[in-house]
């Protein structure tokens, strides 16, 4: 899933350097977050979300109203499924069980 950090940064005409200085991280770290090579900690997501004045889930690329949460009966993991795939659930992304799960 693609996050919206880069999209929001460009929309606000900000450079990597400007945003990373504001939220207190190295700009190559921010760059890795944008490309998905590194996953920010929740605390960092929150800082970035506050900075862009959006919700954490929006920044992460999730539109809450478009997703529903599934809990796998086999492994207990919860995961988000696009609402339109609710009826096509095939396999859990964590354990690949066939019961509760889905496939994108
Ligand atoms: Zn599972």
C-alpha cells in the first residue's frame, strides 16, 4: 500500500529537507518513508500527520470508509480489506489460510 507522504509534500510545495527539518528527522530517512523502504513508527506517523494536518490513516494511504477490518480465525491477525472485496475474501495475507481471508 502506498502512503501519501510524497503526494502531500508536493501538493504543499515542500522539499524533503523542509519537511524533515520540521518533523525532526534526516531527509534521507523521510525519503525512505516516502518510497516505502522504511516504515515510520506510529509516533513518526503522528508527527507527519500533524504537520500535514491530516489523519494518520489518510497519510498511510488508507481511507477508513473504504476499508473494513478482518480478523483471521487461524492466526489472529487483523488486516484491512477494501470494502468492495468484502465478498471475495480468499486468503489471509499473514498465514494464507483459506477461511477468513482475502486476496487483492
Ligand atoms: Zn491468518
